C-alpha cells in the first residue's frame, strides 16, 4: 500500500465520520425540539399551593366557614403575601377554613377581600 492509497482510505473514513457527526447533530436538534414541544402540552398547576409560583394574599379565618364557602373581610385577618402559606394560629383541624389565600384580583390595595370571594386556596383547616 502506497501513500496515495492511504490518503484515499483516510479521505473515505473522514467522509463517513463527517456524515455520522452531521447525523448525530441533526438527531439532537430533532430530539430537543420534540422535548420542547411535549412540555407545551403538559397541564401545569391545578390550583394546588405547592405548585403555585405566584404570590397569594393569605388570611387567618376568624369565623367558622367550611372550605367550600366564600369569605368576606369581616371573616378574616390579613397575614401577608407569599407563594407559600403561613402557619397561622389555631390550625390543625379538619372542618373549617383556617388559612386561606386569595389572588391579587380578589383583594383591594388595602389588602382587604373585595365583597364575598371563594378562596383560591385553603391551606389549612381548624375545628
């Protein structure tokens, strides 16, 4: 085998490697696109506090309201705003709302519940 034969063999191997490399890169692009598209169809949060990324306005509920009942400002005391609920006072039961969260559009600029509102989240209950 002379130098010219070695050069031809090396050239053929380089072309094969080039094709494999291009194919691998294209496969990665396609795979990345498919993964990105699949995330577009995943149902994100279903209103659960642990899945939320937005701040809620949290209130201590001072009256006996069941989880499916709306609240008014007279029923609550404002605690604060955060993506996770505060612990509250006297919570730990299973019957009435203890700590409930509301979105920005359910609360006025003075951090008071507007009218009668269903909580976005009931974080804890009391007896």
